[in-house]
C-alpha cells in the first residue's frame, strides 16, 4: 500500500474512494497532472504506476527505457524539476505538478541537443538502449558540476568545480552500458562541456 | 552468387564509402529515443494485454498443485497461462531449455505461469498471488564434483570433435625440459544486455506477428514454429532494434514463446518482458568451466607439447563449451591434445555468449602462456612471437588465409610502451599503487555463411536494401548501407537499409561474428544483379559500366542512376554462397591486448589504468563502429577479469546474484580511456568484401591480459576468475 500512503502524503485525492487494499478490488487510481517536455499532461493513473511506466505505457514516450525496473541500471533516467532521477523508482502520483524532461524533450531527430549530436559524433552508444538515460544523465551531470554540487571524487570542495574525466566517470556510474561505450561517452561529454564553457 | 575463388579487384575496392569511419545511419533515432524496441510498438487500435511471468521456486522436481483462484479473481486479470491450458509446447532446435514447467521443473525460474491482465500493475500484482506447490528432487549443481567422472560428449554439429590429437602429447610433454601443468576456472557469466527479453505477440486468425528482440530471425521463426507446432510461414518476427544481445537473444526465449501462447489463449495481443531478476536463471548464460592446461617447451622456448582438458556442465542434451577452439590453431607445437567433457547440471542452460569457446578458453590459455614465459625466463611477447605458426597445426597444416598475429604483437608492444614493463613482478610502485603490465594474444574464428539480400532502386535514385539481419549495436545498418552505396555509386544519403524483418531475405543474423561479413557479401551479390538490371534498362553493355557519383557511365554516355527506374522500381535479389575456401584456408581473426593496472598495496583494490587492443580482421568496413565493437569487448573483458561471476547456491540450485546489483558489470568508473587500432589488411579468401567479423575478437584475450597485469603488479597468480581483491590479500607483497 505504498502507493496509497505516498498519495495521501502528497494530498492527491484518489478518484476512486478505495479503503480496500489493492489486489482484491478495483485498483485505486488518481488524477495526476505533469508537465512533460513543456506540455501539460493530465492522466488518470493506478497509484502503483511508476513515473517510467506513466511515460512509456500511458504517454507513449518510450525513449526512457526500462532496463531493470528497480534502480540498478539508469536506462530510465529523466530530468525531474531540474534533477536527474531513476524514473522506475518513483511513482507517478508523487510528481503532481512536476516539470519532467525526457529524452524526447531534449531534442528530436531533426533538431538535436548538443549532447545528442556529440553522442553520434563520438559513437557514444551501440545498441542504443541505455543511450537516452546516458544522455539525460550526461546533460544533468554537467549542470550539477556547474552548480558546484560535489561528488565522491571532488578533491577540493572550495575550489571551482571542474569537468574532469574522473568527475564524469564517477557521476555517470549509475548509468550502465553493457555494450561498453563508456570511453566514447566520456569524450562526448567532455566535448559538450568544453563547448559550454 | 557462388564465391569459390579468392576475390580479385571489384567495386568495393574503390573505398569511397566502405572503409570510412562514418557515423551510424540510425544514430539520430537512438539518441532521441525514437528507435522503437520490442516492447514499445504502439497500435492505438489494438486491445493490448500485459503478461507477467511467474518463475519456478525450485531447481528440479515438479509442480504438484497450482492455486490460481486468487490470481484469477484479482482486478483486471484476463487469464493465467499454465501447462494446464497452454496446449502442447515443443522446444527450439538450438536451446534445450523448455519454456514452461509442464509440470516437470528443469531449473530455477523456469516459467510456471504467465498472468495476463489489462495493465502491467494488475498483472504484476496478480502474479504475486499465484501459489504453487512443488515436489522437489535432488539436483546436481556442483561442477567441480564431476571433474573426475564427467564423460566426453557426442560430437556436436557446430563445435567439431570433442577430442583431437596430433603426434604424441603425453610422451613429448613428459620429455620436455620446461613444463607447466595448471588448472584454471572461469565462472558462470551473464549476458546482462540492457534491454530485457521482450515480445508483443498478436494473432490474426492463424497468422502470428511478434515484435520481439532476437538476434537470428531465421532461427527465431524456426524455433517458434517448433515450439507452437505451426508452420514457419505463418510466423512473422520483427526486431528492427535490439537493446543488446551478446548471444543471449539468439533465438526464442520464454517471453516470445509465452507471449504467443497467451495471445492465442486470450484472443488479444499480449506483451511480455522478462523481469530483470528473472533473466539470470530463466534464460541462457555462459557456463562455468574448469580447464587443465599443460605446455611443454625446449629451454629456448619452443613449444613441443600442448594439452587442454576442459569441463563444463549443462542441462541434459545441452551444448559443450568449446574452450579448446583457440588452443588448436593458435601456437606451434608438434604434439597436441585437446579434450572437452560435459557434466550434467540442473542449473539454467549454458549456451552461447559472445565468443563462446574462445573467450573462456583464452582466459585459461593466455594465463598459461604468461606463466610459461616466466618459467622460460622469456618476455611474454617474445615467447608468443617465437611460437607463431603460419599453418594450422591441427588441420593438417593448411595455411592461414592471413595471420598477422606477430604484427599485432609488435605493433601493440611498441604503441603501449611494453619495454617499460618490469620483468620481475611486484617491483613497480606509484604511490600507494603497485603497477603492472600484462598482455595476451587473441584469436577467434572468422566464420562466414550463406546470406541473401534484396535491393530496390526507385526513380529518385534511392537504393533500399532489405535483409533479415539484425543490428544489436554492432553497426549492421551502417555497413549494409555503406556496401550498397559503394556498389551503386551513390552517397549514404541515397541508401535506406531495412533490417530485422523475418519476411526479408535470409541472413545468418547476429552471432559468431559472422553477421557483418556474411550480410555485406550478400548485399554485394544483390547489388551486382541490380547493376546488371540497371545497365540493361539503360541499354548499356553491362561489361563496361561505371557506377559513381549517382551516375551510370559507359563510353561517352552518363545517365543519373534513378533514370533506370523511371518506368518502375528495379528490384534485384541474390544470395551469396560459399565454396570450400574455408577448408583450403584456416580463416581466423587475430589480436593482441595490452593492459596496465594499479593494485592498492594495502587493500588489494584493482584499477585498470589503460588498455590497448591491436586487431586484425580483414577489411574493416567501418572503422568507427568496428573500434566501438572492440572497446566494447575490452569493457566486457575487464568485467570478466575483475568482477563478473554468477554465484551458484549449490544447496538450492540457482544463481544467487540475479540482478544488476549482485551481478556486477563494469560501470563508467571502472573503465579508463581505451585504445584500439586495426592492422591494415584484406582477406580475399573470405568474400568479395574481403572482410571478417570483429565483434567477438574484441573480447577474446582481454581478461587474461588484465589478469597477467595483476600478476605483474603483485606477484600473486590467480587462476580462478574473476580476479578479486580477496584472492590477493593474503599473498600481497609486504606493504612496507
């Protein structure tokens, strides 16, 4: 009943007043309002629906991938209210009113985000399945460094934070790429960071 | 076309498009999340239901009772598929695993039921309400316990004879002045591709269409037909995008079989993905091995005897891991003996994972070579150079088609700075790090097989290629397009490559690193036919026509290519077939891997600091994608060296660490900049493309290079993969 308590905590009124536990009666659903890639979306969702499944199965935004469904691979990474998160580890109803950017919102095939273009140029991918998560993470990581948020490998917390290969590798380690494009991804991110600076 | 004599000069040799490091043609779709993978096909008209599989909670025995009432009564549930309502289910021709306990249970997490409901959440919740009673039987889960008793298996269709002998191994080994006799173990490994096995199945009358994720479309159709007991021509499989495979998606797995069964049962399309936690025990994996290697040599380092005895386990009828494949042709030596043995284990099926045979075989052999070099007081590179052979010592001395192994070794040694390696282990320090260098050789069979293609030219001059080949991240779309562009004399922007549809001409698909060379050769053959059709349509003498820059030229006439299709599309189809060149020449790919590691002198923590691969694989059709294949193999090889192992619970009989937190694969922080280069060569005995595959070569030899570097850093020899710090700590050199 995690869904119900989480929903209650966020003061979302279930549209079906259900005191019975889910699994024995009609599922409890709630109206959820999200801003996804700049568009307001209203959904009626099972309280158990993850943010990832809300995007993939309800909004048909399948760019965010399901690799493990429990926060171990990073393929589902989205940028929510400015921070990257594993969308499989959070329920959609916990994001009432959130601003969500998925890979589809970063850029489109004819209008690529610089990080997307850099991944193509440096071949920072192979099968492509972890790629949207890597790119969302990559964009957010550069913002985190710019914002001065430290990582495990940040040596000097008082000095201006640098985009080093060690920082990129540490911060990107929640995004697994089994094809093994890491070396190329670091090069893509380094190039984008340089362009920004 | 039949390819039975080595290729001469042909249009590919112009290298205007082929051989160039072009970006992937489908890249813009992958980086924007718009490439559709199996679970993601959306048809607003379809009344789709969701299936969630329930896996067996025992390793061996049978289901004695299924309690389904609660699950069936749960909200949204449409049906519960079990052996009681699934109908008879066969199995495929490649895997021995069965897709549903019936009620016999063969291995842990074998599917017992699939719950179908209106939504994923409902199906998942109801799956948790399925209760199963089992009667357990004792199983066999301990490979090492069968070392003394396991038999030699019958010869398999693909692996060659399980035992091979040249000369008198025992006699020569006993007489050799310098000898090595050591045993190595490699663990059960998981493919752990990022996209879980997934299928959307829908029936239209007796015709079945499945969006799925498999590497070999022809095997998939064959095996699904066998499983369901229906003719192949009623099945269409679509896998245009596959989120990694590494051999683990060769053909039908439980998601595809049960989605098809469920969709038939409920009369609606059903989508099923294996949960990540099910993948490790419910599908196939690379089986653990125990390998005894014996090498005898003269005092000046010439190998006189080489022996390799290898054991793995499998479900009854399962395949033997051909670890000796690399030992047979790699090094010289007049007296040779190799043997494979197969134990019976009641664990999930062991089967192909990237470079089956060579990858685990070289993990053992290339440590043994390192140890032997040390016993001889020789440099490991020099020892390998000395024992190079230009003929296959196990195949009656037939010549290698090309074998620039020594060039790989020498180029790598120079580029890596091998001369800075300390020959005595545990003598180089960098602060708290003990630093070492290691290297290993690589060899992997260069297979090639019958492959078809269809090419279409339209009035705009656009060439469309259709093949049932898959792109699992390898670059198939791009090299297919490059081949057609080169042949038809157009730019890549005038070519459309369509892959992953079982209705397209048959290819070997992605496996055994034969996909790339085979499929491009098939496209070459079809394009030759299209060139003839174009010439004929334009009234040219087809012997004297040039295709370049989007134009067709003959004598003084030059016509835009598209003009040949003004009156209607021109379509050509052909299949390339291969003669006996693979019997007249030993066709292999070669490489050399170099690694530098740091080992924390106090904690034993191992970090790879840099790596280099030098590879020889014939013509490299796209150096950018090929390099990515190699650095991807190096990444996977670092995993094999340092972290990857499925742990067997020998009491209950299953792989314990069955998710991505417990089964550790390399992450960004584990991988330094990786360097990979290719030897400049072509192999005319392979095909008109003169190319070989490279995707599996990139993994071969990586893990032992890292293991040898750890030895060089610490002086601690680990023969039991993965090389983890607990195996170093009690033998580490004095930190003071």
